[in-house]
C-alpha cells in the first residue's frame, strides 16, 4: 500500500458500475483518487463511493461534464494516471447521436485534451468494450478465437444500427489517433458483458439483463455474449496502469455463453425461481465463439468463473432490494 501513497489518479464517471469498483480497488491500494461525476451533490450517485474504505482520507469528488471542453483540465492536472470510464451505456437509444455517440467520442477527446495539456499525466487507461472488437464481418463460430487484433468496422455497425457498439468503436479509434501524437501511454480495456456485485444503488444495463431473467421474463434473448466479472474488469484496469509493460488492448471474457446457458445456470442455482426455458424467437441460437485470454493473463487476471459471477449478481440484486425471494 505504501508505495502508492501520495500517487494521485483520476477516475471519470466514477459512480458507474465498473468505475465504482476501480475506485474501490485504487483506494484499497493507497492511491489518492479524484473522481468525476456529473453531480457530486446527488447522494444516489456518490454515497456508495463516500462509504468506501479510505474514501474519507483520499477520495475527492469533482463535477465535470464530458461534453464541455476544458471541464477536466483542473481535475487531471497533478494526476499521474487517468482512468477514463465515463461513457453512456444504452442498448436502446432513441437518439443515438446525442445519447451515445457524442458523449462517447467528444467526451473521450475532451478528457484526453485535458490529459495532453497537463504536465503530470503519464498513462491513460480507457474503458472500451468487446463491442469495439467483434464486428468486422468475420463469422463467429465455436472454433473461432477472437483476440485483440480484431477491430469492429464502424460501417458494419452503422448498417446494423448497433449504436452502442458503434459509439465504443469510434471512441476507441479517436483515442488511439489522438494519443499517437503525445508522450502519454494509452492502454485500452475491452470487457465483455459485465456481471457480479453492484456497488452503486442504481441498476446498470448488464445487471438488468440478469434481473429480467430472475424476475420471470417469459423468454430469454437469442443472443450470445462474452461474460466477465466486474471485479476482474476493475482489477485489469488497475493492473494496466501499474504494470509498466502493459500496452495496447486487452479483451476480457471468462466465457462466451448464449442466454439459454445463462438461464440454465440460474435455474440450477435457484430452482424455486420461474426462469424461462423459452427463447424469444424460433431462429437457430446465435452461435458461441471464443475470446482469447492470453493477453489478459499477462495482467495477472485469473478469471472468476461465470457461475460465481452470476450468483454474486443475483445475491447483490437481492441485497439491493431489486428482487425479493
């Protein structure tokens, strides 16, 4: 712990699902954390952060707006590292440009311009997504191994109207292009669908998909995702910052599973719940594929098994009173 005391880092969008865990782990490791949120006076957004061990001494909250250029200047000045996790997650956006694309791309560039202006920032860890990896037109089948050399094609995503994936892809592209001109090291984390315990009081999009199943949704989606525990994702961010040789992108998925498998694991785990065994359509199941773990293991990630992650998610949803059984 002592080696990090005095080290100052910034976490953007600190009240979010992944970011809250990053803040927790950084405080545990002795860092002083500057956390940006849209509204530091809103207890819904910040109380869970203020309760973390070490928060009283070493957590400082700042108001910052992704779309306002310069609003991160004073926050990142004096920080050695910046974790940029702030980016909206809406899987169904009515106005993708304003809800997703602008905050993701302009927001990323605004934060990074502030980093470039600072005299202190040496390394930036960007929270991207496996959505910025998967969509390149290559078929995904059980034999196919997706790795860090895959890049989603924005034109394919525009055609599919996959706006969340599009926003993550173009934001990651913008980040890589921007930092190619500066002496700041950029490391990118590309997590799959995050599950596991919630620190924040609000329901996030990935936990909502599990809540839906245990709440008795009549069907499960015909969708296949990579899955990863939020604690592994947060740990990967911290390791990507601390390990000097960390570079480029890191895909994170413990397992790739169709929702039918998620529903089955949950049925076996909670036999009293009415968890559907019917798919939402009669199409063939979307095939599974593999995501390489080699590079992630170089960060020391050991991968919490999916079954454990799902149990932690459900128990956390119970504890937070989203579900009662």
